[in-house]
């Protein structure tokens, strides 16, 4: 089932989460782009990347993906966009 179809009736659920956790009021559609998410999670081929060339060209700074996700989730919680993890 396409993600856009699966998520099409979830606005009332989102409203109840916003109310329960005192989150910032914004519409479900404004909070997510289901067609974009579907495109990312529904890739039919393997994705491989190699950053060696970027390093050779002087791009040496790297970002730890796990640390970045934790930082973003903390920020979203502080801004009351998402509920705190329990």
C-alpha cells in the first residue's frame, strides 16, 4: 500500500497527539510530505555512495549521522513539534 494512501486518514490521530502532548498546532499535511517520504522509503534499487572523491577535493568535515538525528529529535522536542520520547 502506498504511504500516501496509508497516511491519508491520519489527521485526526495527529490532532489527538498534538492535544495530548501540548505540541505546537500545525496541520498534519504541513508537518510531513508523504509523497517525498514514499519516494525515499520505496526505492527499488540499492544505493551505494563513496565520499572518497569529496575528501580528495578538500571536503574533510564529516557529520556523525546518529548524533545528528539525536540532536534534531532533541531540538524538535524542545520546540514542541514532536512529543518527548518515553
